[in-house]
């Protein structure tokens, strides 16, 4: 399984969770701004994961 294939799963997972939390915050909680309390940490987690992947790629290239 290639890393690009795994990355697409992560991206779709994050998008799915973001949409579900948006629907929850608007339809059930009735507060749109409460969605940002959930979505912003997810965005931060995704950016951190991308940073780790970039460092791994740099380390692999340095070994060669």
C-alpha cells in the first residue's frame, strides 16, 4: 500500500469527521460556532501529521 494511498484515507477521514461535526453543531446543538472548537484541533492534527511525514521524507533522502 503506497503512502499516497494511505494519505488519501487520512484526508477523507478528516473531511468526514469535519462534516459530521458541522452537521451536529448546526442541527442538534444549534450553535454554528461550536463547530470551530472541534474543527480547528482536527486541522492542527492534520498539519502536524503532514509535518511528521515531511520530516520522514527528508530523513529518508538524507540516508541515501
